[in-house]
């Protein structure tokens, strides 16, 4: 009986966490553009941040010193930092995002690259506001948003 109660409690906690992400992602989607075609292209890594409900209230910004991602029309994301890292990207409605590592050179990564890849590995959803891409992720206690800036076309 105790095992059933513990299992039920764990399932309720997990459901609450997922519900929290759903609410967060819904609020995020209402703040900008979630059109897939707007994701395509190259994005310069800018910073990590934490936000509780609105991008405008993001705090704890930590600059990312180098790197960029390239998002292609065949659901691939490439991270170029110290190494080249390839992800398969599955997008859902309205703005959910799930990345799966497909391959990497991953030799002697810097801590910054490790942090970026851990964030991408736990991506939940995204929004584009102006020339900024915000990816919400789980796994860090004081960061939950990865921020990119769109490369200007030459």
C-alpha cells in the first residue's frame, strides 16, 4: 500500500512539473513568434538567463562568449562552439521543442559548451521576439532560458 501511495505521489509531482512547463510554454508562445520558418537560419549564442513568467522579467543573465547554432529546413540544429554538435529537432504544437543528439566531435569541450549542450538536451519550448530566439530548458537551478541573436544577412 505504501508503495502505491509513493508511486501515486511521484506521478502527481511529475504531472505538476509537466503542467508547469506547459503553462510556461503557453505564456512564452503568447509573447512572440512561434512560426517554424522564423527559426530557420543562423543564431549567435548570447546568454543564459532565468525567467519565471515573462521574457521581459528575465534575470541572472550570464553571457555566452562564443558559438552559434544553425537551424535547417530538415529539422536539424547544428551547434558550432569548440566542437561541432548535431541535433535532430522535433517541434510540436504550439511551440514545444525536443532535441536529440545525433553526433558530435566533442573533444575537450569548454564548460561553456557543456552548459549549452546540457541546455539544448533539455529544451522544452521556444519563442522568437524580434531578432532574439529564446529556448526554455530544464535542468539548471538558476537558469532556464537560452538566448540567441539572429545573424544579420550579408
